[in-house]
């Protein structure tokens, strides 16, 4: 796991966009794993800018969403399908037909989860997965207690997550209780994972995921098992890390040929 501590959201977004740009250079039809929440938004802004300004081309890219609320009517502005479209895919030249998420309105939920996993497999798997992290250490919507080997399935949200996400819905009562999410086993199969965390409210989750034991109580800690996981942090999110100075030192002295 590589931990990179930067001064704020802008340099974090630039670095993540550099990694995505380099991937598209060598693989124009790459599969991107798309996260929602606030953390990846600066990356989407930066990619939209590079598309406009530099012609960064997403024409052959495929996109797979991480998760989705269950039971929101189609077109609901807070459904992740809509968020991904509004914040990213409609701002670049990704073909909407090449963007897929778990179907939270399906009558047969297990079948919808299976068909999402099948589509992911047919696409050849995720090349680069963007992730945020919940204040309770969840990734996607894999709440504490999630199986470290889990696949896409239904989960029940912890109240802390519903409260954290109430800001998007205007009131807590409107936040669904159920969600579909790629499993931790699914996420581990992405070839490169970039997790972004900013702000002091993430410091404990970051400490647990980077330096705690690998344990279902902090689902993001499963990334310690991933051979290519990058964690991009601002100073506040990194403020509880024991080895912060070592991570800074390693990044400052990183061989220039290495990339992210
Ligand atoms: C939601 C999403 C996660 C996201 C988390 C943190 O629960 N399902 O994918 O990482 O929120 O969101 P934020 O980045 O807004 O703090």
C-alpha cells in the first residue's frame, strides 16, 4: 500500500487524474471503477477539465459504479446512477451505453447482483478503481462486518452512514436503509485501487485502514491485501497516522520511473 500525503484536494485530484491519463494512454478502452460521495468529485472535475482542455479521450472507456441505493425511483437525483452521470460521465465523451451500475430497482435483487458481476467479468475486470472511505471505514457500501471475500450483494446501512449521507437527501428519513454494493472480494480484483480521503473526520478510518489489523470491523483494511493500492490523503485525514513521516519520506524519494 502506498500512502501519499498532499496539501489538499487539488493536488490529490491532479495526481489521480495523472494516473487515469497514463492508463488511458496505454489502454484506451480501460475499465474505470467509479465511486460516488464527495471525495472523488475533484478528480471528476479535473478529468472533465482535461477532456475539454487537452482532449483526454474517453471514447472507448467502460465505467462500472461501485454501489447503488435500493428502491429509489429511476432518475432520482441521488441515485448513484444519476450522480455518476451528472458528476462525471456526461461531462466527458464516455458512451452512456458503456456505463453500468448495480440495479437498485430490480425486482430480483440477487439476480441483478449476479448480472452485474457477470458484466464486470465480461468487460475483463476493473483496471483502476476510485474509492472514498466512510467515517466507519466502509468502502463502496461494505459496512463493518462485511465478509472480506464478499461479492456484489444487498447490504443494510449503519445509522452513522445514513446520517453522513443525509446531507445529500435533505433529511435523514429520506435516506434508504438498503443498498447494493460491489463486495470486498470484487473490489480486491481491480488491478489498481486509488482511495481518496480528505478532512479530519476521516482521520480515524484512515488510521484503521492503513495501520490497523486487517479486520471486518474496518472493511477498508482489506486493501492491505491488495498488491497495488494507493491511498491519497490531505494533511487532516493523515493526522492520526503513526508512520506519516515515513510515507512522506518514501514519496519524496520515489524513483521517478515508478508512477503511481
Ligand atoms: C458513501 C459511498 C462511498 C463513499 C462514502 C464516503 O457511503 N457509498 O463510496 O466512499 O460515502 O463519502 P464522502 O466521500 O462523501 O465522505
